[in-house]
C-alpha cells in the first residue's frame, strides 16, 4: 500500500542560518528532530519552563498537522520534556515553531544553540463532522472511565 507524499514548505528565519533544519535521524524515524535557536545558552532550573525558538516557520497543507513531542533521551537523562504534549501546529499557522520545555529533573539544565530539543511528527487530519444526537449507541464499556477495569 503506497502512502501519500506531501510537500511542507519550510522557511528559515533571519539570524538562524546556522541552525539545522528539522531532520529525520534515521531512515524509518517518524519524527523530525527540532533544534534550539536560542541566542544565548538558556538554563532551565528544576520546575521551570521556557518557550524555546527553533528558527523556522512552515506552511502545512490543509490536510496535515504537526505534533511537537519530547525527545526521549532528554526526558530520561535530564527530566526535560515538553509541556502541552503533543503540542499541535495547525495548517494555518505561519509563525515561528517554538517548543515549550519544562525541567522535571533535580538539577538545572542548560539548552545550547543547535541542541536537539524535541521532535515533530506530521500527521494527516481527517475531515470530521460532529453530529448532535439525543442518544448514543451502547457498548459493553458504557460510561466506565478512569480506572474502571480495576487494574493498577
């Protein structure tokens, strides 16, 4: 089964000529690594957060969205992850892509220019029509929510 190929326009923002463009780090990588375009090193104290620039903007086709997600290595080694994860970039957004990072670790973490800080996964968005009804179809689960199965 062949997959659709989409063109996504990327614009490097002025002053960021040295910052790498988003890139897949292996042949089958789902995400594109994003790089910090900070002008000076940015230190995140434990419990603090910052909006980190990436130095680029993009134009997604209408049927796509981009999701900004944590890098597993930063989360595991340093406790640094993304808030609002996954963060959604809509097809009509044309501003700089930024990453909201938080330090959940016990020590300060410094973000250097051109450091890989997150990953971006681009997904198709189906066209959906919400239909208001008076009753919903029944299922075995029904209204069972958080922890309803009794598992730990």
